């Protein structure tokens, strides 16, 4: 039986390469998250781990320039690899998000369109701090309109980042950035990426206010969630929250232990682990 649907796999494989190609940044992130020294796995090892943990994941595709993805051809190759990975192992890989800097212009838009058509990917992953362009900037509108037309969800980053110092945090506040996108595109399914600290109240407000907005919780060990946010998950936003890991930076045993020790109602935990993603994203 599938235990969880993971809305954020940070694929780091021998065959598909690492999501983070900048060695200095990778060392910083593994130190911040207290990750294993070596994250690299073979495809076979990755698939075996997901099956063992009873997880079906959605991969974050290549790639933002800040992570070391500076060649669009290499980004296409990684997207092709992930598309093939999904076809080979559909039981544990449910799809992928296409992460691109808006500076790629029409070529980037064509790449998103190609991934949706050829690989049945989900939509654009928008990292305001990671690209320097907040989610409500008009430069993103063609990407959103393409995703509306294709009927695929998008991802927008919120909350604190593991990258220290070199990126702004103001772009990651759900109000006004996610709020503005949700108002402009009410037919667009928006999954906010990250635990939303320090913007917890803003995130709860946006989740309650907008029927088309959800939030997966990768990037923070659940033991560190504020008690007020746990109460909201257990009540008003139980249909809006989804599981995310950032695996392999975070391991599944620790994440599951944290979620299951926090006092959530069993029916709420089932929604977070898989029910909401099944209902909203068709996974």
C-alpha cells in the first residue's frame, strides 16, 4: 500500500545528475539540513528506496541558474531523463515540475510546453528568490496561461530558504505574491512549496481564502512546526496541506516519525500523506 505521495523529490542520481550542480551551494545545503555526506544514488537505488518506504514522488526538474543550470540544452536533457524515469517507474514516480528562470524567454516557454506534451509533466515551478523575479511579476503570465490551458498545476515557493544570505526573502511571502496569482488565475491549481515559516499566518489566510491554493511542507523537519500551525493543519487547512520531503536532503524515516509524533488526527494525517494529493492532483 502507498504510504505517502511526496510533492518534492530533489533527484540526485548517477544517471540523471544532481538538482544542485553548484558544489559550494550543495555543501552548504547538506550542512544546513544535516544530510548524508553523499546524496548520490543510482536509479535502481532510488527506486528501491521509494518502494521500500511506500512513497510515490514528484521530482523537481532542472533547473534554475542559481543551482548551476546555465545551459538550456542540459536542462532539456535532465527533463528528458526525468520523463523517462517516470515512464520506467510509474509506480514510484508520479511526474515532475519544470523549474526555469524567466530569462530564457520564449525558449523557456517552449521547453515547458514540450515537457507537458511529451512527458506529461506538471507545470512551472516558480522560485521568486531563486530567480530574482517574484511570482506575481507579469513575466510569469505566459507560463501560467500555458498551464491553465494545459490543465496542469504549478508550484510557487514560499517561506524561508536553505540558501543563506545570497537571496532575498521578501519574494517568498504568500501575501501579496501567491495571493495575487491566485486572484488573477482562479482556475489555476497552485501548490505552494516549502513550510511557510516565517509567513505562517499569511499562508493560512491564503489557503483559507483561495480554493485553488495548497501547500506542501518540504524543507523543514516537522518537529519544528509552530504549535499554531499544527493546530491549523489539524482543523481549518487539513484539506490544503500535502506531504513533501526534499529527499535525499531529508530522509523518510525521520520525516514520518516527526509527522506521526505531532498529535495530528489519523484522518488528517492520511489527507496530508496522500489523500489531498490524490484528490487535487490526480495522483
